[in-house]
């Protein structure tokens, strides 16, 4: 059994999928300088999701340019296949989809042995209770607030009960939301209990990403403080 985890407060992780991919290293630096806590890197294989993005060679190239925490969102059909290459390329956290593997426990152990943190992602149609057997062995649960595969989709507010359910049971768990998240709906995410916020278009596409990050961080931290006072 893993040791008791304490979530590290609010963390904002821009998704660079919506950035100018020809300037990826510069975009990484720009996001970190704007106050990001980590970077969310979307890996798609054209099988688990219809879109295709980048793989471990790009991660290795970015690692040479940045010391940022890389949260790998592995939207791939065979997540076991890419654990070692991603670890060798400098990934810090490996977030796989529970729908993509028949043996989550073995995969979790494989990721740990490779020296990375472990996240489990859920598609919108997946029931939240499927992750309950693994909570003690992982670092984070990712609740998708869009169907994974493409950026720029509309935020699905009806995913917030999943976040609320997890937060009510696991006060110290890192809970991440990803998909259409920005200042317009950060209140819903924060109130439900999310503390790790992935935001693509709203941050990367903003003329003032620092202000967007600060706005979202302030709302999440206010709800964390309120929740702590009510304990």
C-alpha cells in the first residue's frame, strides 16, 4: 500500500496541444514564465483516439530545454508499450486511461518502477467507481471534461459530480480536470474539488496567460481554503 498522500494545493498545467507546434520549446518556456506549475502533454496514437500528436522523441527534445514537470496524458491503445520510452525521455508523471488496459495494477507497478508518478484518466462515459480499487496506489485521477482526442471542445459540466464524489472520499488525492477548462468555468471545477487544472486554449491562446493562470489559481485556492475550514 502506498504511503498517505497530501495533495499539493492548486496546480495549473497548460496543455501545449493548442500551441504553435513549430515553436514548442519556446511555448513551453512561455507557459512556465507565465506561472504554470507543470505542463500537460497530450500523446495520441490514432487508435485509442482518432487524432495523432507526438511521442517520446518530442518529449526528450523538450526535456533538453526545460526542467518543468511533464504530466504525460497517454491517450494510447497500449499504454504499457510506452512506459519505458517516456521515462527515458524525461517524463515525470504517466497518466494512462483505465479504458485502455486490462491490467491497471501491473501497469501502475510498471510506471512506479520506471520512476514516474502515476495518474489514471477517465473518459466522460466511464463510471468513476472503476478507479476506486487503485486509489491507494496512484498519485492522481484525471476526470476528462471533454471526449479525449481533440482540443477546443466545450466543457462538460456534468462531469463535476465525479470530481465531487472523489473529493468527498479522498481529501488528499490530486484530482485533475482536462477539457475546455478556463476562467468561465473554473468556479465549477474548484467547487467540485479539483486541484489540478489543465487548460489549453484559454491559457495558451490568451494575450495574457499569466493573468488567466492567476485568475484560475485564485478561485481554486479560495475553494481549497474554504474546504479546509469546513473540515
